[in-house]
C-alpha cells in the first residue's frame, strides 16, 4: 500500500513515515503541496494524510485536486483549536481527521480502518443479491463500488458509499445520526459526531442533485435522523 504524507513540519512527517513503514507501508513524505501533486502524477496512491496548513498550496487545495480524479481515503491533520478546518475538510471530501498533537498509534489505527474500507471495494468478490441495490433510479454495486443515479455515474468516497448503502438497505426506516456514525465510522458517537454525519449527507445530496441543484432522495427527519423512502 502506498501512502502519501504531506506536512511542512519535517519532524511530524518523518515520525508518521517511520510508524507507517514499520507496518510495512510504502510512504511518500513531502513537505509542500506542490511536491505531493507531482508525486500523484506518476505514483499510485492508496491513502493520503494531509496537513491543513501548508506553505503555497494548502491541504484543502490538495484535497480538492484529489477529489477531482480519485476516491482513495484522505485523512486531514488539523490544529486542535481549528474546528472549522474539520468541517471544511469533510465538506471537500475528507474521510477522517486527526487533531494535532496526536498519538501516532491512533493515526496508524485510523489509516488501517480507512484502508480496510477502501480495499473491500477494490478486491474481486462474488456478487450475490446482497451486493446490489437497485430501486428508484439508483443502482449500487457493493462489489465494484459503483453508483449510478438517474443514469448518471456518481463518484463516491468509501464513507459516502457506506452511508448511502446503509440508508438504502434500511429504506422506509429512520436511521439516527448516532446509528449511522457508529456503523459507518466504526467509532463511538459524541455530540460533535452529528456534524460529521450532516456534512457527509449534504455532500451526498449535492452529488445526487439534478438540474435544480437539489435532491430529496435522502430525507431529514428533524430531531430523529435520516431516511430513504421505499
């Protein structure tokens, strides 16, 4: 697995690289966004770890460029006090974020969790009726990680795909933010976790929107959660 690490603090980038390499990952550490973007032109990347604050091209700009072409997981590194960074990163398509200062072992655990989710969509497995959802103009294929809505191919991140799959698999039922978060992110739900779910739902709606720019495929049940109609 090839992991891109971008942090202008050389000590942090090198520590992350050291821990990842000890787990047998191939690491490409860079200290500027420009170098990272050049690397992606010639190297297959399976996951990226991006610091938000970088000289020149910052982490958000790198994330935007990644999401124009790729669906591999992206973990953002952000200062503990900059909560708005987390919301911005999630809105742009980040899969996870880690607050600085962080425990390297926690970061490694997050990397492994994201790669497990990502690789399950890229390894050939037998397709059966439980791997495909097809209704109301939506086709989801869990084996190939393909999503087609109203004859339009949608590019979804693994988190977005899992959210949509869970809602569609339970269509007709209201699923709470807590249930979505704990099933998709595989972590304990806290008060701020609702914002994480909300941002990803909004991102899904944007991708599923038609000419009007709106999508009511995923409905909000205020104070309860989200649902997809049968």
